[in-house]
C-alpha cells in the first residue's frame, strides 16, 4: 500500500492509529487505489468529527451548567456577608460575581438556542444525551410562555428581596 501511494509504512501506520491524517495528494491516490470517490473516502471522518464536536459541546454544556448552579447559589448566599464584611467593597465583589454569572448564563442560553431546548424536560433529556420526539416537543413548546412569565416573576421577587436585604444592612 505504501509503495502504491508513495508514502512510508510508518505514515500508513500513523493513519491507521489516528495519529495524523493523509494529505490531499495521498487522499487522491487512495481513492484511485480503492476505486471510491473522495467523498466516500473522507465521509466517515466527517461524521466522526461531527459526533466528537457534539460530544465536546455536550461536555461543555454540563460544565457550564454546574458552574452556573454554583454561581447562582453564591449569588443567593453572598450579598449579606460580603456587604457586612466590606461594605461598598463587598457590594463591588457582588457585582463582579453577578457579571460572571450573567456571562455563564449567556453561554447556557446559546446552547439552548442551538439545540432548541427551553423547558426543564428538554434540558434534562439533552443532559442525558437524548432528545424528545415530535409530540413531546410540541407539548413542551406550549409550556414555554408560562415558564418565561414565572421565571420573570421569580427573578423580580429575588431582586426585591436582595434590595431589601442590602437596604437593611447599609443603614
């Protein structure tokens, strides 16, 4: 094989062991030797790379989700101790923590938009490497407006509670 496509045996071995890939010239010669089109020759690698990229994005989604959970818990717990300990400096630290949380939440939203996942059930299915069928997807789609309204109300209530706590502490 190596003689037919003008490469060394070590080069063939590296291709077989996924250490590197053939260059364009070698791909053309391989397609001639095996009597297959270039598309057929490289299609398997393209599909494999798609799966690997999806797996990497899935792993990043899980990491970002865990980070967001920790940051959200810190946002709930941290304002009172930070402000008590450092007054305005503590408030500045809290604002920075809030900004970091917003950044991570934005990353999560990009994943959700890319994979069309909005409801809790869809997120859980995605986290488990599954997807919902069309009927379940339609049902979940109908729940979205109500969930967004509840989320907005909960966020507003949380802001009011934090503002009241800050007001009591800074007096």
